[in-house]
């Protein structure tokens, strides 16, 4: 028995039958739903079991996804995972800052140098606290203690003097009493001479002499010229040192292959 055409509903004979999209068509009835252009098995495009040409083929939209329970569950699960990852990254990076500076080899070298300098300063402070105050600091503390005790005793001794020794009618005696009172309440130790302070020895350290000119490339480096003396030099690593240029007074990092030991 011959089937009916899906377009016109008439009987389709084998000589003019087109079997496509699970239906039977006349060759003339197998045309585009929009422009009525006759199609064949090579140039048709099916949409909802209807033939279309390439120009009028309906564009599929991927935004019309049904909100099924499964899709809603997947959406909620993905949101929870993103929040968990965000919280993990936040806790991991808390206190580290959110710098967007590229981690270049130069920045890594500067960071390593700063860590080494901070470790050197920490060990210096630790050794100083472990060894106790230096002789000069001990003498200064002893002088201050004696000064405070003197300032405390003098007014007390003055108050304990007998009243019959006071001579208010003598102007010279009154002037001496005023000087003693001012000294007892505002006693100040005379400052050390400027020459003594200038001639105080500087902190010990290695001394180097520059053999080449060098211009600082970063803020933590120092510039110097050939022949300059570098004092208080501390070795950081095989390629860098930390010291003070005696001519300019600048302190910072310097390359080790630009200087030689004195």
C-alpha cells in the first residue's frame, strides 16, 4: 500500500516518492517551509521534522534551557564549589596582599636580599641583648642613676638643715641658697665636647676599595666611583655586599665584583 504525502496528503507512488524526516513526500512537495524552494536529499536541513533550506534554517538558541531539577542542582553545586574555592584562596592569601607585580628574577633577588638584611639585623640585636649593654651604655646608665639619686637627696638634705643657721638678712647667703636650690631641682650633666663626639670610633667592619664605577640600579643600592672606600661591609651572598660609601655616606647594596678588600 502506497503512503500519503506529508505535505498534500495525496498518495505517493514509488516513482515520485521521497523518504526523509521519517515521512514520505512528493518530489515537488519536498520544499522549504519558508521560501517554498524545492529541496533534495543533499541540500535540505531538518528542524522539528520539517525541511528548510540553508538560508531559512531556524537558528537554535542555547539560552532556552529548561530549569529542570537536575539543572538546578548542578547550578547550585557549581556555585557552592566556586564559593568554597574563593574562600580557600582568600584564607591562603590573607595577610600577603594582592600584588599584581610580576615575580621577575630581579624582584626575587631584591626580596632575597631584603630577607637576608633583616636576618642580619635580627641577629645583631639578638647578640647585643644576649651580651648585655656595652661599657659605654653601662657607664651612661650608672651616671643617670647617680644623677637621679643626687637630685633626690639634695632637697631632702636642705629641708633637714636647722632653722637657726638661716640668715635671711645676708644677701650673699640668699644668693648662694637660690643657686643651690636651682641646681638641686634642675641639675644637668655637662654635655661632652663636640671634638670628643666627632673623634668617636665608628662601628667595626670590613673595608673595601672600589675598582670600577657603579651606578645604582635600584633604590636599595648605592653608587660609587673608582677609588672610593666602602666601610662596614657585610657579605650577603657570592655576588652582593652591604656597606657604606665613606665619601658620600650612602648605605646600601653593592656588587662584590666591583670592589676589592683593603
